[in-house]
């Protein structure tokens, strides 16, 4: 199931600065964010880029339409003929597409008349908006804005034996349909769109997996559970599932729009961040606040204030973008706040481990990249530290 279809505002207008209080054009400067969504991805990308972030877009699933609508038309005819007592409306996008297909084939008015005679339960506010835009009224909303809670509402409030029509979203949740069937309801479905994997020649997901494993991203956003599953499946095929999970448990934060999207990650021991309101604007705000509060490190040194924001290090406001190895070394030194960090500990930050010579070369490149090389001090026979 997807939280994506619940996310955002009641309408589908693009997000603007007012959607996320505290907008600043440099709020995410230095941070790198992965976006995995397909539909409405541009809203996320624009919002993050306007705040200074570098965005990597790799849709792990796509919304697809059948080249022919015969199945949707046949399902619509069956629903009209059955005159169900109840409709479960799950997504605004799916409802709009369903109504458009019905109109184009002369079934629009019969479908509306059928739904006017039925009780309509909606999964969330966006589905409610689509129902009302069609001049229909709903009889209630699920408690948790999920298909499971919508089905629970049916079981609690409507008698068995009636016919229930279900507007499906991109991935059919057979478990919830079986709950209805097992309880004695006659179930009819219509699926106005589906989700599919990217084409074989689209290598963006592979590059996203590589970037996560290398710690080259600070955050990856997800707006649907299938998008999470698709990324993890791709990582497994590439032999990188455990490195991806370790990255999500460490330097790369997974940000999800709601609990349905969070579930596959939590099941694998990853604790994503999620907003209290399952909306796109709330997700953007959470990512901004979390990165600023947790991923900005500052240490006063004898050469000035050193600030690390994502991949960007600055000394007294003079900023440089660091490559992954130099970035990992500086993170370790800044975390120690001037205490000595042993050679062995620093060597562990190198991509494939490394001997003493490799460490010295990496530290040399870090010093050359910083505006003031002497910020990194050598402590003979012990290790290295920031010169505080």
C-alpha cells in the first residue's frame, strides 16, 4: 500500500514556500538527498533544490497505465450492474482516472448514479477531495488513512452479505480483500493504474544504491512501501542489501511519508524518520529540520569555526565540497571535538580499510582540500586530532 497517495495537500497544485514554514534558500546547502518517488517527484525535488540541496532522483517504481482500458471498462460495467451498497475509495489519482475512463466510454453518468446510491468510505483526505470534486458525498474516513483501517471500518460498521466495490491503487492488497471476502462480503474491484519497475536501461536505481553504500547521500525519501521494497530488491540483486541497510542504520537517514511506507524498513531493523501528518509538505519540513539539527556539526578550532553540512565543510565561511574518503575522515575528527583519534580508528573509515600509507595519503588529501591545512594536527605515535 502507498502513503504517497495520501501525501501532499488536498489539491495537486505544486508545493510552494508556504507549505514548509521557515523557508530559507540555503537551509539544505551542502546536503545530498535521494528521491525515489515517481508521481509528484518534481514537487520534492524542487522543494529540496530551492533550499540548496543536491538531489539524486531515481524512481524505484513508476505509475503505469495499460495501453488498453478494456479491463477497467469491464470492471466498471460489472460494478454498475451489481449496484454495490458500499464503495471503498483509496486514492484521488485512481478515482480521477477511473472517472475519466468511464466518461470517455459513455459510462460516466451510469457510474455516478451507481455511486450516488452507495455509501462511500474514503481512505484519506485526498480521496475525499476527489469524491467531492465528482459531486459525490462520502460517509466517513478510515481512522489511520490506510487500506487496513478502511477495511476494519467496514467490518465494524457494515453488515456482511452486502456488495463492496474497491477502487484499488497501484499494488493490490490481497490480504485486505481476503478479509472482506472471509467476512462474507461480495467484493468487486477496479484498478485504474498500476506500479511497475523501471526499464532495464534505466540505471538510476543502481547509481542510487551505490551512492547509499558509499555514504554519498545524507537522506533518501520514500513516499510508498512498494518504492521501499523495489529499492531493497534492487540492492539485493546487486549484492548490496546489507551495505544499504547498514547505511540506513548509520550516516544515511531514510525519511518516509507515513507508517505504511515505514513498515518494510522497520521490519529490517531500520528506523526511518516520519512526520506526524502524512503529507508531502510535512515530509519536506521534517527532512529540513532533521538534517539541520542532526547533520550539521560545528567545532571551534585555533584556525576558526569548522562547520560540516553534509558533504560541505567550511572554515570561517569559506566552503569546500569534500570527496567521500576525506568527508569520512573529517567526520571522525569532528566527532572527537579535538580529542586524539587513533590511526586504527581512522583507517576503518577508508572505503576498503587501508594500511598506514593509505591513511597518510587520505589525510594529506583532506588537508589539501581544507581552506586551512593545519586544522588537522598530527599527534606523534598516537593519531590525529583537530587543532582546537
